[in-house]
């Protein structure tokens, strides 16, 4: 077993001699129609999506009437790669870990994640957006060749694009979905939201890679709602952050989702920054 979530377990195994991951329902969820429907929905999405930065489905099926999904095997996940908070490890360990995350690596990972989100939000289906709804380091991995792969679409939502949708339309979807530390205020407050909630989460992930700190570590659940959702508190951007990247983070964290940029607008900024900082350690 590699790990488990609310409904499913993931196992390392082999298929045709190659290492893969088998995702199936937990035994205690076998009679839960919601769990089965969620896995079937995720299976449909991952079997349909084809992108170098989205984890690919290899096979799917049912066993004794229960669905399963076979996925490519990751070499690691972002959560394991990121430096641990400085206060939790010896200073020499923290220093070594941070050296593995120069600005160039942060920019490359941010760019690949942006491409994955752009595919989900704009390119995957002609009349739908895919809202992942649980962006966090545990759901971002790396393939053996080093490229980033977004995975775990168990909470994903297909959003039909209406004729009047100019990219700012919000809808009443299931609120408080995902991980609070990366959650946009409108999602945490059960307000209508859209794919731009994921722009907020994207900025929080990039900030974490730049700062080498846990986002909103100074907030418990109550203060997150008070400070972040109600008062607009955001983490302090490190002074060493390039101004163009700092501006992107501020825009992506805007309290008004309509003022946050589309992820396709962020991609050229990251590409330009990589040209300038890509060879710097």
C-alpha cells in the first residue's frame, strides 16, 4: 500500500512487467455509492485527459462489481521534495534542503503546474473546464524523467462553459472542498466559485516553493477564516522574489476572483522569468 484517502487506497504493483499504481475502494467503502461514483468519475477524467503534466491512466475496469483504476507510477511527490519547516529540522538539514530548491527549480515546477492547469481549465474539453479542487503538494508528483504530473482527480468537477461565461462566472458548488491551507476564501466560505479559486491555490503553492515555509502556518482554522477570508491576510512575499513573480502572486491572491489572472496569462511571465533566472542556483 502506498497510501489512502477518504474513499480509496493506492497500491504499488506491476502490469506487463512495468511498475504501476492500482487505485481501488477501501473495503469499508464497498457499499458506499458515493465512493464508487467518485472513483468512476475520476476514472473517466483520467482516461480521457492526455497531457504530459497530468498523470495518465493506463487501464481501468471492475472487479466483483467494484471499479478500479491503474495509473502511471510516480517517482516522488512535491510534498516529499519540499524543504521541511526550519523549526522542525536541524539548521544544517534545512540549509541542505533549501539548496535543492533554487529559484530556477521553483520557476520550472510552477511553469509545468501552470501548463497542467491551463490544460484542465481551457484545453482538455471544448465545452467544459476541469476543476481539480484539491491542489496541494500531496497531489503534485514527478515522473521518473523529472517532469511534473498533476494527479488525484477524486474531487474534480466538470464545469460546462455557458454561452455567457466570460471567465468570471461563479457557481454554487460544494464548498469547503480541498485542503484549507490552499483553499481560496470563497471556497472556504461556501460562496459561489469558479476555476479562479485554483489560481489562488496555485499562488499559495508557488509562495511555498519560494519561501520554503508552510503557507498560513501562523493560522489555525478559526484565524484562517478571520484573517485570510474576512480580512484579506496573505503571507509575506520574500524580498528576494523577482518583482514580476511577486506581482503575479499578489494578483492571484486577489480577494475578488474576477481580478485574478487566468493561468494562461501567468505562463508567459514564468517563461520570461525562466529565461532570466533559469541558470541561476
